[in-house]
C-alpha cells in the first residue's frame, strides 16, 4: 500500500500564499480542554508538552507552565529548531544543543505524533502540542487555549501560592480580550504576514499594520510595567513572545524594519527587559540560539543560504 505524502503539511518551504500574495494562518485543529469530569481529567503523570524554544506560540506555554509551578506535573520535550522537509525533528534526528529525544514513543518528528493521534490528519504539524499519555491523543495544539488550561486546570495539584496566581482574572477579561483582539493580528501574526508575503502589496499592508500595532502598544506601556490592571496577565505574555524575537529575527528576516524595539520603542523595550531579567519564567523560556537558527535555517524560500546572523549584539540589552 502506498504511503501518503505529507510534504505539504510538514515542509514550510512548500507553503502556499493566497493568490494576492498574503499569508493566512490556518486554525489549530485539536481544541479539547482539561477539566474535572471531562474527557481529559486534570491528573498527575498524564500529560506531556512538546515545544520549540524558537516558536513564539510554544514559548507562551513554557512561560505559563513555569509561572504556575507545573514543571513536575507537565513534563516538556524540546524539538530541534531546524525544521526541514519533515517538519520539527527530535534530537535522535537532529542533535542540536538543548534538544530532546521524544521520551514517550521515540518519534523522529512532531509529525509522527499527529499521525499517531489521527492517521487522517490534514493540517500542519505545529507546536506546541499538549499530549495525553493515557489515550495517546493530542489534547490541544492551540497555544492561547493551552495557557488558559495551565492557568486553572491544575490548581488543586500545585501549592496554594501558585494556585492563587491568575493570568486571566475575571475582572480583567474584557480588557485582556480587547487587547488580544488587535495584538494578535497586527503584531503576533502580523510579523508572519509581513515575512511570508509573496507580493509587494501584501507585504506593505502587513508591515504597516505591524508598526501601527507597536505604536499603539508603546502608548499603552508608557510609565507602566504591565499592559492591563497593573499586574502580569496573559496579555503581557502573548505580546512579549513576539517582542523578544523582534530585533533578533523579525527586523531582518521578516523585513519588519521601520524601527527596532531597542531604539524605537522605549516603553516596550523597558517592559520587555524587566520581564526577561526579573522573571525567571521569561528568561528560562528564551533560547536565542534556537530562535535565530530556526527562522534563518528553516525558511529557505526567504533565506536560501541558511546563513544565521551573528547580531544583534547583545540579543537583549541589560537593564
């Protein structure tokens, strides 16, 4: 029996833009939640998280996992940043520094997990992946939902001080949702819309919207440590993962070069620095070698030489 060709799902170099040259991100496919009384119960030694340090969406989940004290409840496996024709590889295929072997199935690529969960799966093989060891199934591969699962689902299993931390508090949800509604399309996904555009018109539309979003965020952060409520929330986490990558990657690789964060946005820059240098959850989830290598190596349609820049120096300035 002939094996199915999954190249269009695994090889980002074969990704197709829309006819007008614009990039449209597909929605995540696995959208279950972990809850008491549900299909996926919050339990010890049941779930596993697969991530890339390079991926901003996956980094969201690493940050919240650390903030909520879930390291012993949700083990994590890190893939290589060099995403090739088969997608994200594990260390047994590409032993890049700080990369892991899959401890559950000795899979070679993240693709193998998707096809184990659903042999007929037709979407892209993305990270993060929140995996259920009990049913051998993907619970969720949408980072915005995984961080909310981590925020509350395991509160009965963590110390009371960690359980009390709430990054999507009821009294701020309307404001957080309002921020997410423009930060995601303009900034988080905006840099990809600029970088993966295949026409001048699509690129210019996207890059202008990126900097409109940054201008708006800058005004919000003047004189403030956090975006909303004078406390750390998921809105900060979701924006931060893009901002920390901006100068090392998006300015050059994705042509988002109106201004850098460090020299063009003083309030955003200070906010980014404080979270990185003062909060271990942010710094420990950031690996600049993985970040720069992934983008410059894995997108040959943008950077065919796969040469990885040395700068910026430093990747992030000290406070």
